[in-house]
């Protein structure tokens, strides 16, 4: 029997399930199933939230390759 998932934000149990993720049609958020095994429910982030964190931590590749003009 497979584990029943639900949205960690709104607690909706009527989710759209995929192989490794699921969508909440109420919150419009997508979550990774593996996170339910690794983290407390209150610590689970949506995929969009994870990507936003990575984007803020990742150096801007466009600016890091430019030479500085000191004129």
C-alpha cells in the first residue's frame, strides 16, 4: 500500500500525484514526496520555494564573468 500524501500547507488530501512529486490544486504548490520521509511536515518546502532559495544563493553568472571597468 502506498503512502497517502497531503498538502503540508492547507492539509488538502485531494492532491494530484506524480511519480516523485505531487501538486496541491488549492495552494498551487508542488512538493517532493521524499521530503515527507526526511523532514517534519512544518519544515517541508515546495519546489518553487527551494528554487527561490537556490536562486538567491547562486552567484550571478552573468556578472561574475564580466571584467570591471575602472575608467
